[in-house]
C-alpha cells in the first residue's frame, strides 16, 4: 500500500511541472489534478473519471498508471459491504408484502361500493334533475410547432502525441541516460553513445516524454518523429525533457 496523492505530488514537484502545463498535455482541469493529489476523489464526477484521470496523470509523470488504478480500487471500492444491506432490504419488503396487499384489496372493495351507490342514486333521482348542456369539445387548440433539438457536439479529449526518438553521436562520444517520462520512470538506456552510432527509442513502445541526461550534449544530434531538435548545451551534465515537439531543460 502506498499514498496515491503524495506520490503524484512528489513526482510532479521533482520534475518542476505546474498544473497549467499538465492540463495542456492531459486535458484534465487543475482542480481535478489537485483533488487527485489530495485524495479528495468525491470532487470528481464519478469513479470512472477518477480511474481515467489517475491513469492519465500517472503515465504523464512517467509512472505506472495501472498500479494507481489498482490501489484506488483496493482502498475505495468495497462491493461486498453492500450485499448484506441489499439482502436485509429485500427481506423486509417481503415481510411487508402480504399486509400491503390486504390493505389494497380493502380500499378497492370500498371504492366499488361507493361507486355502486352513486350509480343507483343517479338512476333513481336523475329524471327529476334539470337537463344540462353537454359541452362542445369539437374545437381544437392551435397546433404548436414541434421544437427541434440541435445535436450537441461531444468534446473529444486530446492527448499529447507519443515521441519516437533517435540519438546519434554525430560529433563525437557522449555518455547518456534515458528514462521514460521522468527520472523516476523506467530506465531505457545507460552508457556511452559512440561517435557515428545511433540509439532509437519508441520502436516497440513509444512514450509521450523522455528524461535524458547527457555528458557531452554538443556531440549528440536528436531526431524526434522525423524532426531534428536542438539539444541545449548546459554543461556537464545536461538534463532535458524530450517530447514530440520540443527539447526542454529539466528543472534543477
């Protein structure tokens, strides 16, 4: 068992991310991101949203999204506790059934008796009463135009594109480490990228973001989804995040 909210918050702060940037990538509103970190799951619209937001948020931070969903299910969803209450409710309704049916029969018999007396009285004394005109219901109110409901457009949730990355020792050797999502994510590579050699990431499983640490970033050429992206030379070591669109310096 681990703390869902604290682990999400620590991963976010460790990567120097803020809520507006995460909202732009995951399309999850900041108040829901805060609710996940504070474990205030009742703020979200329902359990389906909680699980979906947990998975998307965790994977964006380079964590195992399914692990967080399983932890939420084990701690907050208890199916067995509802069974005894439902059984007791059913049994109590079963005991009250015959008594309720007897009351209905008595009320129906009384209504039939009253109706019979009214019909007899109308037949017995109806000839002495003055005749009244029958109202005319032949006229119809003007017809109203049917209202047409315009179909509402469903909002599609956009997710950040995945990145296929190639690192090439174009100008010399460079020591390099690559992780999925963040420094706490899965390690994909560690070693020396020799001059003239290339290492590819995302051929079997692509990620939306990579954390890369270089020893000599000036010797490396990065190609992401077919585009060559410039790697900033911030000294040794240089730590950056690589996405489908850009190379961003990792916060200290």
